C-alpha cells in the first residue's frame, strides 16, 4: 500500500511534504534512504525525546540523524 493509502491523505500533500524535507535536508531524500528510515524509526521508538535539543550542539537530534553524513562517506 502506498504512503497515501496508509496515511489517508492526498497524494499532493505527500509530495509537498517530501519536497519540504528535501529542501530542509538540502538533497533528495532518495540519496540516503537508510538514514531517513533510521531517523523515523528512532522517532517512532523514542517519541518526542528524539527531537530533544542536544546540549553541546544546539541542534535537534533528528536533524543530525538525517542530515549529518556518516563517517567516511
């Protein structure tokens, strides 16, 4: 089943959200699907705690998990 079917929202809404994510990331979401899926899983498991601001970086944990390149890549 497609994301549209699972989320019960319009296809245009899913497309808008994907474009917005790509704009925020600065690259296509397809570039690193594993990192995106991992970040979504972390949010699913940790809930709002996954979005907590880290003390030393000042950035949100989810944006780091999705946007930061892995070492050596």
